[in-house]
């Protein structure tokens, strides 16, 4: 031991621990996207893609305005164009290796050196282009340009073998979103490879991105009972420690509830009854564009968090949402008043939107109500706050795991929580 004679100093670690906030409003959306528009479509399948703005989202998964077929494009539009909130995680399950349809050989006209192929979802690596019987080579004889509607223009290069062509013969494959099933959205784990698909990819969000999932959605697909059940199950024990909430669409097609009087029975058929679930009936319109209720509610909830210091203690109910009408899945407009929304929707754990000098989300109950009336599980904002608080506690004090449980450590944790 050194012999000390004089004045010396030493430092002690700060007893207070800086909080690490859980991302309560982080939307994690599972659905379909036009990944054929990417340079490497396979790289955007069953992978969590973090996006912070519209440009990043389009570059990550592509974009086509047909929301019925490409549900992640609906999420992109709702979050970045309608509500204005970020970030968001997108998980695309539309796989160019399995969800495809053949393009039968067809002849298309060339006008001013450009031929338009009126197909959406064209896989460029499968596209065969011929001038008469002669195959043309991409990059040498022609190039391709995407149109805003998802179709593709074939541009003949003057230096290639296609120069002077008046017609082209094309064949190949397109993505086919209609082949995506509820099982694809729910996903699973391949026994031989260990590859995760669908909702199983939610597990990867925290270890890959360092962010905890906050709001889980599967727009349009959540109207199916198997998807709704899986969403509710996935809200708990994420990475064995974290929790989240999910927002589920109550079926508003002719197979479900087209009238508000049928919502309770449809909710029960979909088995939507979890304390971590928020059930939404009806879709919303912006002009003629139709958005699913779960997408709009998720974006509004995340926005409400963002304007309240990223703390989920404020309910999205009675907050304005920039839509022009509420409607069924087919676009048929539905006008509810407050009494209808209260008596047969809110009273049965379902939220909607009403026009009260502008459309506002309406309803505070989780899907567990009226079966469960405990305030911590009944009220959506309370449930979200407690979930966020638990996630934040875990994230903040993870650094103390395996430290000696002495009095100083206990006091530091207690003091830190009291200060926070």
C-alpha cells in the first residue's frame, strides 16, 4: 500500500442513474409492400426496417397507392402524410420467392422509344423483353423506369439491339399480394434454418434497432381472428421482458359488422378481448383515399405521445384526426353520433371516430372492457403508461444487473426512480 503524505482526491460514481426511455409510441407494422421496386427485393422480406420520414420509407420498401394490396404503404401515408409522426418500423412479408403470378407473353406498343407495361409488381430480374424473337438485355438494349402507379416503362436505348422497335414482346412474373395469407402475417420460425417470419420478426426490433416496440399493427389483416389473436399474444414478453400494445381492426366488411349494432358480436368472433389491445371499428377517408382504422389510430396515438414529451399518459380519444369521413372497408361512408359511439361501441371496448366540429377519435377503453374493469387494464392510456414505465425501468437499470445488491445500489435505484 502506497504511503500518502499530502492532499489527495478521488471520485465516486454518480448514485443517480440517467433514465433510458422506452419508445411507447414506436409503431411496428406487419404487412405487404411493393418490394419489387427495390434493387434487392429479397433483402426487404421479413426484416424490421426503421424509417424516419417518407423518403426513407419509400426507399426501404417501395410505394404504391393501392393500400388494399400494399398495406405498409397505407402506414407510410398515414404516418408521414396525414398525421406527421415518426419513427416507424415496417415488416414486409410479401416474398418475391413465393407470392408471385406469371406474366403471360404479351405484345406492347412502343411510342417514341418507350413501352409501358401495364402491370403492377413486375419483378425486373424475371422480366423477359424481346424485339420480335430476339431477346433484349437490360442495361444494354433497354432500361426501366417506375411510374407512380407501380407500372413500369421500358425505355429502348438507341445504342442497343432494340433500337427502332415498334413493338415488344414481354413475359415474366409479378408480385401477387392476394397470395399473402393470415399465416404469412402471423409467421413462424423455420425449424431447419431458424429464420423468423411475420410477427415473429418483432422479436428482432430491440436487439437490431435498440428500440422497444410500442404499438403493434397489421392493417386490414387484423380483421381476421387468427391475426388479431397473434397480435394480442405478441404484446407480452417481447424479448422475454418488454411489453407493448396492439391496435386491431374490427371487421367492417360484409363478413363482419357493417352496422354499429353488430360490432359487439363481431368483436367477440374475432376474440379481441386483451388488456393490451385497442379495438377500432370503421376505416377513415382522406378525400377518396381509404385508410384502415388501426393505422389512423396508431399514428394518432404516437403523435399524441410526441406532443406530450414522449410520455404516453394522454389518451388519443377526443383528439382531432385529419380525415374527411368514416367508412366501411369498401369506402361506404358511415356517420355515427356520440350516443351510438358510446352505447354500442365504447361500452363494449371498441373505439371509433365521430364528427364533432372535425373528426375526433372517440373511446378510452381497452378491448378487455367490459369484462375487465380494473383501471390499470381498462383505460388505454393507463395501460400504455404502465407498460412504458415498466419498459423504461428495465432499460434504465439493466446496467446494474449482476452488481452486488448492497445498500448503496438499492438507494441509488430508489433515488433515481423518485427523481424521474
